[in-house]
């Protein structure tokens, strides 16, 4: 037996025997062990005590009795009022059952007391399990309620490797709307890339021509000329960003989150991770720990390029952004992973990043005195650019967000990781294109504060995702209660923050390459 809880609050789960169910006569089960991924997901497996042997049918048999006093009746009534149902596993195949039901008037409450199990077998493998709840018994205080079960075996043609297919929902995940959203996002990418290429290449060609013409002028003509544009900030464009310690930590963390997302999606496309409890989370934890050098490398190299000196603080900041303890029971395991795996790998990555690519080899020399930033129109202000920068990236993924949210907050198993890979690629391309355009207009307005602007304009995608989570909560779910509501919005805040850091890092890395490219091609005196 796994957990029991309200149907509409998927994450509000309790141990099965937190309700006053009784236990069967069999005491032990030999082959079960709990993984870290299962523990972090809240899996609470407890043996039911039902005596089931392979291919041995069991007629309806009473396995225990519930002595129903008033507190036990009140517990069952509360569970029935809140539509509690439970999850159990037979040979790692999940099955669900309802605790009970109320009559039409809501005055009398009934408990399902008979578990009718039908198990399909193919050769020496269990390939199918079905549960039918019968034996409706009215809950009356100070009575004894017998709990019974039966087991029927049947032959099945289902192959063992295909036994989880019945839990998938192709009609939902492979709906034409899903395909249309991918096609729509793909067309957005083609349009956006073409638009960016056309505008920037034509504009940059004119800029290069104008700057080349200015180089041929003498000093008098140049002083009388109308100089403007991104070339004028060449002495400040590679100036270190404000708060370089925090900025480099965010970029390093974003690069690692992108690496984890990419690797986990590829693994999920190759292996059916949904067939084993906690395997997706266990894989993510392993990949997250293994990719710690990515965080240290990119964060450390950027911090070195920006002239950082507080290396101990930088390494600890990178590390603290990555480690947080979830459940009390798993504190020791999580702490060991953080301090004995992630921290050393992070340190190695930081040292490599500092020594291999930490030299500030900018194409332009940084002036000693910062250049004054001229006044510009309101829509060219960094704050406005940041607010608008996340609209198109969010527009390319919001349909996929619905399917991801439904698989996590409702009872759907997400398995179309090919779609997720396409959406990740589309998101990265759209994000880079948008941040390049935003940065170009910002530099053209002679504002050289492009590092934080490029990061935050891409990261603002997370704000729109979090706003969408409010819509999803109120219009697509029936969640209720303080526990589930706080759990939902807390986890959505964590998810949105991670997504924002990843998008910000992707946007900054693409924009950094663009800025370096355009200033490399301009002759600077």
C-alpha cells in the first residue's frame, strides 16, 4: 500500500494506514527497498498483509476486521467527504481504489470492504492488474467490519515491456492541439530568426559602412559630424556588470540547469523512466550532481573575466544555490550528496573555468572612467525591455506548460519527451533571438548596461509562467485547502525561478557572443 489522500489534491497524501484500516496476516515482504527518488517524492510503501502467491487464485477471504469505534468512524467519514482514494502496487504496477462513498443526501456513509483483484500474467511475468472495489458497508459506530479480498489470475497477451502502456493517455498528449502548438512555435522560430537576421544584418551592414566612412574623416569633420550608435560605447560595453558575484553565480547555475534539462530529457527519450517509481527524480539528482563542474566552470570563468577576487564566497554561493534539504528523513543523504559530491565537483569546475577561460580577452579596451548614459525614450529603458522580453519565449512554450502541469498536478503520466526536447530547442532559439534584438537596441541607444538586461529580459519568461500557474490553478484544477495551495504555489515558484535562471543564462550566453562578434568586426582607435 502506498498513500491515501483527496482525489483533487494529488500532492496531499498520507500513509495508507493513517486511516484506521486493518492489516492482513502476512507480516513481511522480502524484495522491497526504497530509493532516494521515491523518498523525495513522498512514496510511503507499507505491506498490506495480503497473502498473494503467483498463479494461486484466492476466493473471497476475510483477512482482518475493523473494530469501528466513533473516532475511527469519524476518520473514515472525513475521508469519504473529501473523496479520499488510495494507491497500491502489485509487482510495481500501480492501482487505485476509492475509500468509500456517501448516499445522495450525504447523511449515511459507506466503506468499500472487498478488494477484488484480477491479475494478468504472460509466462512467468505479471503484466496487468485490475482492482474492483465491492462490499459496500454502512459506517455504524461500535460495529465490526470485515475486510476481504480475492485474487483471480488470467492469461494475457500483453508483453512485459509494454505493461505500462495502459497507464498512458495518447489521446491527451498526442492531441492535434499539441501537434499544432509545436508547429506554431516552430513557425515562430523561423519567422523570428529570419526577422532578426534580416534586420540585424542589414542594419549592421549600414552601421559598418557608416563607421568606415567616419574613419576616413579628419578630426574636424568627425567632431562636427553626428556620431551615435553602439560603436560609441565600445569603451564601456565590456565593463564588469554590477554585482559580479551574484551575476556570475546566476549564469553558472543557469548553464547547469540547462545541462541537466537537456541530459534528463535525452535519457527519458531513450529509457522509459516512468515505469519505475522515483526513477525520473533519481536520474535528475544524479545528473544534477554530475554536472556540478558546469556550474563552477561557467560561473568561475565569468567571475574571473569580470575581475572577481572573493573566490571562496563565489564557490560557496554557487554551492548554496544548489543544495536544499527536502524531507527530514532524507537530510543525511542530501547533505552527503551536497558536501561530498557537488561541492568538490563545483570546486573543480571553478578552478578549470578560472584557469582555462578566465582571461578578459575582450576585443575592446575598457575605459577607466564610465561614459555617461544619455537620455532615451521610455520604451528603450532597461526596465521596459526586461518586462517585454519574456513575452515571445513564453508564447513559444505555454501550450507545453499545460501538458507538463497536468502531468504533475493531475493524474497523467508524461511520456512524450520528444515534444519536450523540441520545445526546449525552440525556447532557447527564441530566447537568444529576443535578447539579441533587445541588446542591440539598448546599445544603439548608447546604454552599455547590457549584461543584466539580457539576463533579466530572458528570465522574465518565468514571471509569465508563474502568472499562467495562477490561471491553471483557478480554472484547470479543483484543488483546495491551505496545504495543497501553499504546496502548489511554492513549487511553482521554485519551478519558475529555475526556468528563469536557465532562460537568463541562455539569453546572456547568446547575447555575449553577439556583442563580442560585432565589436570584433569594428576597427577601434
